[in-house]
C-alpha cells in the first residue's frame, strides 16, 4: 500500500497508460479521481476498479477546457478532502505533419489538450498543494519531448513544452514541498493511435518518422509506465524532482 492515504487526480484515465495508473494507484491505497473525455470507457474503468476494491470517482470532460481541468482538482478536494498527486497523462497525436504542412486545426487541438490542459490543472493543483504541505506532479511527456523525429511538429512541440513546464514547476516550488517530474515513454501499446487515422497522415512527415521508428528497441506495456508513475507518486521518490525520465527500452540512447 505505497499510496495509502494519498489522493490522486489522473487525466486520460479511461484507457492506456492512464487506466494502468488509475488501477495501480487504487490498488496501492490511493483515492483516485479519474478524468477522461470518453464517457463509456470511463464508466467501465471506474466500475472495474471499484469492483476490485479501489476507491475511485470518474469525471467526464475535455481536458483542453480550463473549467474541466480545474474541476478535477476541485472534485478531489470536495470528495476526498485534498490532493497529493496530479498525473497529467491525457494526450493526442498529430498527423505527422511538419510545420510547413501544419494546419491551424491540428495545431490548436494538439496544443490545447497536450499542453494547455496540463497547465490549467497544474496551476490549480499547485495553489492547493502550497497550502497543504506539498505534493507530486507527474507529466506524461514523450520521446517526442526529447527528439525531433518521433512525431509531427505539433505533438513534438507540445511534449517539449511539457518538459519545460516540468522543469519550471520543479525549480519554482522545490523548497515548498512540491515535486514535478516527467515520464517520456517510447513506443508503448496504447490506443493513442485512434487520434491519428491513417487517411489523415501527412505522407512526407510519416515517412520521416518511420526512419526514427525503425530503431525502436522495445515496445512497452502501459503498466510499465504506470509502475514508474507509482514510484514518482510515492514517498520513495521524495528527493526526485525535475527529472525527465525516458522509459523506452534504450531508444533515447541513440
């Protein structure tokens, strides 16, 4: 019970890495607020975790909206009495377009979900944590937050920016009990590909990304990422702050 007594908000919690985090956190004693845009999947996730004895409530909404992002923190405070851990996990892919082919539609959608949502949620979480003894914030970045070849311009920029948010938050509040770290998953088996239909892929960008993808050393399971998130959420990592951690089987070593 490594998270006994802790309260956690997890975005994108109805599938993939977010669901793995919610399942692990609840099994380790945390009270979880699970946010996701997909109501059907969210209901199934909540029912499954509750059936296993976990403590969890779900909240459906679009994390890109400031009200939704902030309301997840408020739900944790109002339901469980506080917030100890925030996992900014929700995210979408782009269509592998380089900046020259990038549409305004894709740019705004990817940045609003992958960056603005985490900023809104982090801001509200920090405001609460400063008054209640601190906490741990975990951002799901990406290999695309470290390299330029894993995705298109919008996704790559959003994940680089999330790394910046992580480092800024870690530095600003290090002496006030708040830790902020980022996980940079490599190729991981999730359903994020649903946000990147093949008929919308940019041919040139997709071909360039394939060159980087061809050297993937391993394909991770969602639970591999959840295990790292559990460590970062727990007191075992109390001196880990501002870390940008690749979890990619060695892809980052290229």
